[in-house]
């Protein structure tokens, strides 16, 4: 209806998460330490808190948070903004570190699907996924306290799998569909 | 890829995303997701919840020299060369399963469990166990024990259970309440990856439980 107004809203809205994507891009392409420092300042304290909530003491959490950030540096080329926000990607690295360090288990991971080296992320898809991720964050914050706590505890590794109820009431359908389409495009490109 | 009809449950995908599944179940989930883009996308949406939880989490201050220490680690352990995507001949087993077997089908060290059924137990943590089963076409699959949850993922051939067919990539999720007798369909021998909650009972019972089906 109002394409200009909508486009403007999209740009403005995209700024907060798009910033992290650009910083990861700079780490990947330029080994940019300033960009890394900005990511570190934001994510390392959250990863540390996440690990302490998962049962690590302060020293171990500090150690693991540093390792998570080292992995972010080393694997920046594997980050795909069409399939995950930076926060989601950092979460998966921190989760795997937690399983390794706290549960002392291996973590079987699915086969990696990566775009060819010449692939440029689709801007519109990237922005749409960022917006949906932010929407998800707001929906999580808006949940009734006890329900939100339960989800947080599950992701901190504080619930066993039999205690987890996957019906979260969170808007996951749009994110799922968008990632599914990205996977279809990726498969098409791989042929 | 497109023929998969039996998928993982939301509970399993969310538990795997949150990092709360026993290793044996995680291996089945990772192997199915390697074959199934639908579940890969569902998994990614549950991981996005983890991203939101992390993003909203309160901060915990890092120690003062933390950034410098991290940059030093990066400098001291330079990144390995970017590993090329595995482009070897596509085998029967997706990569996560190959990691546990130490190769593809030809690397499996089978042991007979009675009759013509063979298995190999893969090394995981003890809360649950996972094994590869090789069942000749037309043979009943040994009962997994009906203690707790069991996941059965087909890698080759197919089995029939409760009027449903499970082919490559399909996963059957069964609780204690399901009385069932999966039978490998005629054609290729059936190879599946089966995880269960009840490792001790399962280990001791399998030869005996197999008797009624195998006539041994
Ligand atoms: Zn699936």
C-alpha cells in the first residue's frame, strides 16, 4: 500500500540486528579486530551469564565464554544470515561448548550445508529473518512469567528432555518457513 | 530427500536445540536432520528461541583483560585452513553417523544377535544407547524392549509397522505404550539406527527378546 513508508520502516527496524551481521562480515572478510571487540563487548558477557545459569562457576564460565568468542572468530565464514541471527548462531556455539565442558559429552551435529563461495546473501531475506527474530524476542519477553521461566530453564540446560514441552506459544512458524525456503534455494544452487 | 513421511517430534527437536537430549538420541536427530530439510528448518526455529533467550539474558561482566586474552588465543592458535565441504562419494551414512562408526557401511563391525539379525552398539554416554541394526529383508526387527522411548531411523531398505511403511530417512518415535512388531519389507535388507532410553535392559534382553520373532 505505502511502499516508501514500509521500506523506511524496514530499514529503521533492521538496524539493531543488522549491525551484528555487518560486524561478523568484517571479522570474516577483514579479520577486523575492532569489529570483533564490538561483538565481544556485547555477546561475551551474555554467554558468560548463560553458562553460569547452566551451572558453570565463574572461572569456568569466563574460560568457556572466551572459547566461544574464539570459535566465532574462526568460524565466521560459516555464519549464514539467511538462516540465523547472530544471537542464534552464538547461542548454538555456546550450547555446544556447554555440552562439551559441563556434560562432558560429544555433540553429534547435522551435516553442514553451506552456500558456494560466490554466494551473496539475499538482503531482503536477511532483513526479514532479522525482523522475525526480533519479533520472537519480543514475544518471549511478553510471555507470562512462569511460562517464560520454563523456556529459559530448558535452554539453560536445566530441564531434562522428558520435562520439555515444545508448545511454547511463540511465533515460530514464519521463521521455520523462511528457513525452509532458504534451504530449498541452497539445495537448488548445490545441484 | 523429498520422500520422508515420518519426522521427528517437536519435543525432540526442541530438546536437541536446547542441548538437553542424551547423546544417543542426539545422534539419531542429527542423522535425520542431515537427510531432512523440513526438520532442519524446524530445528533452526527452535534454535532461534535459544538466540532470543541468550539475547535477553542478563550480562555477567567478563574479567578485565578478557578481550586481550581472547585475541591472544586467536593469534596463538591460528585457524585451520577452511575445510572443504565433504564431497566424497555420497555414502549410506550421513556425516554425524560416519563420525561415530568411523566410516560408512563398510566400516561397521557387525555382531550377530541371533538369527540373521546383526547389530553394533555405538559409543555414547550411558543415559541412553544407540545401535545400528542390520535386518534381512522379510525378517521381524527385534523388540527394542518397550522400556522408555525408542527412536528408529531407516538408512537402507524399509520396514512396515502398524500398517505404515518406513523407508530411508523416516524415523519412528515410540513410547512405552506402543506394542509393535516392525518387519523389514522384501527387497533390500533393512539397516536402521535405533536409540533407546533403557540401555541396561536392552543389552541383556535383545537375544532373548529376538527369539519369538526369529524362531531361535
Ligand atoms: Zn524430518
